[in-house]
C-alpha cells in the first residue's frame, strides 16, 4: 500500500506517493503553479482557485491510478482564503498570503490589519484570511453567492471527496486568524466585535480527522498547514529538534508541549501541531525569495552590460560561492525586502560597503548571511520559551537543498550539524504521514515519523 501527499505551494504544485511500510518515495509529480491573476493594484496577490483545484485533481488521479492508495493528505500555502458558494464551489480567486490589502490605511491612523488586531486582541498581519475577509466586509467586496471561505488546500480536499462544506484542521484555522488556541475554535465574540458574521468562518476539526473518501473509496484527511506539514514530514524527534525551512518564504519551528507552552511575542507565533504539542514558529516574509531577487537583479545587470538576455544567473552565483572567502570585511545585508510581520513597511539594506568588498561574490555571500541571520534572530526569541535546548538541526525546502553554501551557513550559525530529509518534498510527505494516522494506516504519529530518513544518517 502507498500514501499520497499533495502540496499546493505559492510557486509550485507537488504530489508524491510513498510506500506505507518504508516511506520510500514511489512517484513524484511537480508542476509550476502558474495561476497568478493580473493585478489591478500593486498590493494585490491572487491566484485562480478553480484552475488549482482542477490541476490538483489531475495530479491526485495520476498518483492513485494503480488503485493501491491507503490515504490521501493535503497541505498548502497558509493564511490565504477563497470564498465558496453553498454548494462548495469557489466564487472568486484565492487571495494569498502575500496580498497587501491589509496594510492599506483604514481608520484612526491604523491599517486594516492593525485596526483589526487592536479591536480583537489577536495579532494579525496582511495576508491572513481574517484580515482579507475584514477588508472585503468593510468595502462590500464579498463575492455574490459566497457563504463561507477556506484555504486552497481545504478546497482541493473538498473537491476530492465531493464534500460541500469546509472542515479545517486547527493548523489552517489558526493561520486565518481570530482563532482561540485554548478552545480550538474561531473566536466568535472577537469576530462579532469587528463587525463580521461568524457564520462565514468554517467549522474546525480536532485530532487526526478525515474529510471523506475519494470516488474510489480512499480516505482523505483534512488538509493541514504547510508549516505543520513540513515539521511532521521532516522532524523525527519533535522534542529535541529545530527546523529551518527555506522556500519562497522561510520559517523556523520548534515543537513544545502544550502544558509547557508560553505566550510568544513579536514575530513569533504559537501554532497548533498535534493534540499534545504546539509549534513555536517564526517567519521571514522574504526567505529564499531574497536570493531569487538578487538573481533577477544580476540577470538585469548582465543583460544591460552584454545587450543579451540571460536565462539564469544561478550557475554563475554557484561558481562565485564555491569556496568563497571574504576579501576584507563582509557586506551586511538585511534581507527584509518584503517587510516583516510586525513592521510591513520595513525594507532591506546593504551596509559595510568598502572599496574591496563591493563585488558580486560579496553580495551573494551577504544575502545568504542575511537569510540565515533573520531566522537565527527569531531563534534567539524562541529558545527562552523551550523546555530544553534543541540538539538536532533539520533543514528543509528547496532553498537549503539547492544551495549547499546556505546550508553550511545555517549549520555554523546554530552550532549544530544540519540534517536534510532524504525525501525532497517535505510538506507533501508530512501531509501523507498525517493522512496515514487519520486513516488508521499506521497506529500513531510516532510510527508515521519513523518513516523519515536523513541523507547524513
């Protein structure tokens, strides 16, 4: 038997099947997302929800073609929402986590996100579904026929099972905002206080729940957030590990027992993980995208100098970084190019420029150090909240897998060897493990995570 995991990312879509007994990957299907819609405003970030559902349905069908699937799990980009009709169909685009309408000015000198945070007592940021829905409520922009909303991976799970109403795992519900960790439900009093209708907010599951079955009778688990899925699919020893994930964005995550959990502050969040564990997580809005922004700039420079388009600057960047040693003082690059959760207007910077270090190699080095520094700075705020200091450093995401110098910098900064999972699509793998527990294909999470293997072990 095999397990199927599906991951609806911001830039790519991935489906994997793995052997339920060994965890060995049997098949992988990866495609570019490619569904961004033309933006009417510079702050608008939306994708075609119906197209994503159709493509995920096709990927799932290809992975399950031999009829040997025991369970299907889904995950995807957190925070964003798509509105649904009463029959469970999308009635508008997916407004994703990068959307900036929550940072627009609203009233009392505050943005929509700031005002909603102050009115409800919940820390919120632009891109959170609750902020997007608040903006739509205030401005009369809820699509006609919409009765509720959910994440894109919740919608895809509904499509696989034929379910008409969403059911969210706490990991996704918390990513939308206005969610009470203590009660495991959306805070209806806070929602009403902000002038919104609680009926729009979807139901929330508990434990390892299934949403339904496919047309061929395969159990489909409720979808889970991609941060939690990456943790479940990467970390074998939850109690003693710290996970750094570098993709389009980046996160640092540590599991903590619910009984020992303390309130997080600043850019740190306490997020649902399992019945017994919460996740202390910190997010960088730019993450691996910072290196992609540099690559785009280098292509522009090369094209301006040579008069010819350059397909990719990454090979040249790899050559520059192979065995690189700073010539004099290194450049200091603040990679908050997209702002931060707590300060969306903040921007990055380059300092320490001298006559000997203003080179492309030094700039590549500085950006990588900046990516590491952002997450390590968040880690400094996490460690006082942990019952014990982690002894394992786990790295996941394409930003670490495809950039050995970046991985080495993480290991040096944390003072721990970096272990990378043998399977490449950690979030999809984690969704598959969650589904295995939900469907009863394995006895518990510990048994599921015993399937995780690392390249260096």
